[in-house]
């Protein structure tokens, strides 16, 4: 991956910095990636003004267009209070960014200030990455504009250090969208678990769709879209992430929670999450606990490995499709059919694969 440079942006910002060093406050005519507040950001404070100015900014001063910059210069009135956009105005600095391709992380050093971005998507193209980085720097009023991205390959990265090896999938309902931190769904696309990060309003919109049982779309760059079908009820846990102005929320199907299964349910789910010391053994342990709950016959812990293997062979247990922070999952099928659980247990007892002796 080659170094990406936007020399035009560098020259433009250098001209702005030169004016700022003269004590000028420069306001962009429109969003142009320069990191400046725009004329529109001044909102209702802005009105047309008489020559030699172009706009009046309330009682605070005026904007005068500078053709060389392609932007406006703010002329303040003495003793007047500035609107927030101008009161919080920061001079710009130019910076280069180092892109850790494997870890999808960008580091920016500007003087004594260090800024890092995670979850970068380099496959979108470095032009788009540069634009998105500068938009976020502008949003938080960092006073930094990146004009150059230097990719670095990091061969020390180990699998599993990131939630997703490629693009982060997203969940949407037509009105809102959020990034996915983990998921689990069965072969029929019934959703057992979904973890999301996003703005609270977007998450609330997706929550309502989920609770109403309406289908949702999961999308991932390079993979495409497919439908996820909600279950009847979900337990949820919310966590504010103030440093990112976002929230993290997890929705777990009632069918995946011990004690929540009901006799009329036709399935139960098992979920194992990132950080579990022995995921495979934990899945079998959860399996035995759930089978004790959903079957009317006694089940011994010693049957765990045998019952798990035979149930999978007879398709009474199926793997879930999992990703992100959910690393393993299974569905226990309780639908009536040619083979049911009582018959399986009877066969295993008859074959002495399992025993009632303690």
C-alpha cells in the first residue's frame, strides 16, 4: 500500500495558517476538508451586511470574503461577545498520519498532541480514510488537519486481536445504522445475539425494530446484505461511551438465557463470548445445563461429551453463525420430528454409551 498525499490540501491549509499567524480568524465558505468552521456553522447569527462586508455575525462582527483564500475573514467588534463557534476557534496545524494496516489503527502526532483512531477501513481507499479522519478531527475541534497518510505493515499482529479480521459489519433498519461488535444467528437467520455501537438515537431506533419483531439488515463491505429475524423477547444491557459520544448495547434472546425458556419454545440457544478460558468445554457445560432445563427426563453431568457428540450427529444441535465478541454458539432443536431427545437418550442407554449408575 502506497503513501497517500493531498498536496492541494496541504497548500490550502498552509495559506490559512499564515493568515491565522497574522491574528486572523478564517471561516470556510463550505465544508472543504480544511478543518475550519463554516459560514453555515454560525447559524441564525448570520445575516447579509453592507459593503465592504459580506455578512454580519450578530452583534459580534462581520465576515469579509478573501478571494486568495477562498474563505472569509472574521472582523470582530470591540467588546462584543462571540458566538460559541468563534469563542472556541482554534488555529490549525498540519500533520501526517501513520496507518497500522493490520491493526486498522491511525496515529497522528502534532506537537505534543497525539490522536489515535481505531477501526479504520483501509480497503475503502486512503482518499476516503483521509477525508473521514479530517471530518472527525474537525467535529471535535482538534485544530489538526492531516494531509498525508503513511501505511505501515505490522507482521507481528496475531489473529484474534481484532473483533473482525476485515470490515466491521453494520446493522440497519432503513432509518438508522450502527456498527456491530458481535452477533450470533442460526441457519434460519433467527437472531440469538447482537452487540452494537453507535449514537443513542440510532440504537434506540434499532431497538424498537428488534422488539417489534421486524426484520433487520446486516451488511458488510465485500460480503453484501442479508436479513436477520428477531426472536420474541430480548434482554438488553447499555453502556455509555462518553469519550466516543456513543453507546454500546447488547441484545440477547430470551432463548439464550438460563431460566427464561418456556415449555412451548421449540429451540434454545447457547452462547460463548470472547475471554472464556476454554470455549469448547464451556459450550458443552452450557449445553448440559440447558438440556436439564428443557427436557423432562433426568440428565447427568457425566453424559456431557457423549450426549453433545450424538446430538450433533443427529442434528438435534446445530452450530450458530457467530462473529465479533461472540466466538461460539449452538441451537438446541426441540421441534417434534422423526428423532427426539427421549429416543436419543433411550438409544444411548441401550447401547451403554451412557449409564444411570453414579
